[in-house]
C-alpha cells in the first residue's frame, strides 16, 4: 500500500513539475511587468476616454458609471451589448459610458491585439523584422476589398472581416509571387510589399470617383486613414469572434514560429512542412489584420513597432512575444486614440495619423540603432 501511495505521489509530483515547466514562461518577471504596465496604460486611457465628451463627467462620476453594479451584473445589459437585444433602463451617465464611450475603448483593444499579433506572425514567417500587414501590402488589399464593398455594393455585413481577409490574402500572395526567385529574401519581400501597397492604394483612391453619396466618400476616407470615431457595440460584436479565433490560433502556432526562426534547413531536419506551416500562419496573420481593418480601417505602424517593442522587452521566444503583443498592442492603440480624440479637441483626428506620428520616429530610431535591419 505504501509503495502504491509513493508511486501515485511521484506521478503527481512529475505532473506538477511538467505543468510548471510548460507554463512557467508566463511568470517571467519581464513579461509580467510588461503585462501589468500595459494594463495600467489601458485602464488610465479608458478612464480618460469615458470622462471626456459633449456630456462631461468627473473621474469619480466616470468611475461609478463604469463599475455600476446595476450594469456590470445585469445579464439583460450584456445581452444588449453582445447580442444586440433591447437596452435596459439605466442612468444617463451609465448609458453614455457603456453604450457610447466604452465600446470605442474595447474596439481599440481588439484592434491593437489583432495588428500586433499579425505583425509578430509576419515577422516570424518571413524572418524579416521589417514585415507587417501595412508594409507587406495586406492592409492595402484588405482595405481595397472593404472600400469595394462600401462603394460598389453598399452596406456592411457580419462577414466583412472575411471579405477583408480575402483581399489581404490575395495581396499577400501577390507579394509572395513577386518576391519569389528561387526563394524569397527580406529585401525582396519588403520591396514587393511596397509595390503592391502602392498599386492597391491607387485603386482605393480611384474608387472614390465612383461614389455618388458624399457620406460614402467620407466613410471611405475614414477607412483609409484608420479611425475609431463613431464605433459602438456593433463593431465590438463584429470584431470579437474573429479576434478570439486569431488569438487562439496565434498562441497555438507559437511553437512553429520558433522553429521557423531557426532557419529552413533546421526546420526541415525537425520534420516541419515549411510551406504548409508558413501559409497556415500567414492565414492567421491575414485574418487578424483583416478583423482590425474591418472595424477601424487601415491603421499603420502598429503591426510593425509593437513586436519590436515586445521583443526588446521580453526576448524573441514566440510564446512570450505573442502574449506580450496581446497587452502592448491594446496599450498603444488606446493611448493613441486618447491622443487622437483630445489633441485638437473638439476636433477628432483619425487614430491612424497618431500611430503614424508615433511609428515613423520609432522606425527611424530602429534604423539608427541597428546596423543590419531586415533578416532575423
């Protein structure tokens, strides 16, 4: 009996040690610091967002509205938020905060997540630290399909992220074909991405001439510059399921990303089907980018600079990189949206302009800091 107990105890100990080894990376001090710091930025940015507007509130009033138990613990309210049911009665402050201002914060969080993990995946797949949805032409392809839907076919649908993903996938395939010459190289991929992005951007501009409704033109311009103005729970419901899918698939594919970074010869020796894995991961990256573009338009530089920031803070392990991006991406987007909304108040500028103003100098800093940029 004692021998059986000791055997069971040893098995439990071994299982516990295996779990600690498997999930121990989550408790890396640097990663935890990045996560907590990012959450603090998101929280402060959210409180600023919900406090300012045509209906002004103090921080205390905004705090009480955000954490109003009659809303937070009301299943009918969540049915209205997430399923589009009838909105229950609530105070004016809570209605403004929960129905108008908080959805904008949630959309910024999801857009930041999607763009950051999309950039991280593209950088691993191409072994190119310059890769991002914007630079590889994916954003332009997705944006072109969205504009085509808006201008030519009219209206939006629940499948808009899939429409955007189709455009992004076509753009990425064109980039890959142009860059292919007995294989690809970081420089050729970037140059091909610039070419495809420029052509698709010109087609986007051309579509404006076919729009008769000035409202459609204004909406199309908002898509091309990246904007969170006017977002509500409809956009949250649109982006949330695709974000969940993209996040889960990116975490599941982090091991393959690590193997790809070892080089093609090493990956082949480990039995990996490189092209299949590369295109599967690219599909996840395209879906993530398309989900964000479907609700916020083309927001540049987030997919490029966030993976760099996280990599410098927590290292190059893909598991830590993906998790870090899930926190730093939202922090950057929420902070940028606060700047977009308040910098020239009462005029709101597109958030894509703010991320460009942040990303451009940061990219220049990377170029000056690193002698060899490109191949990872």
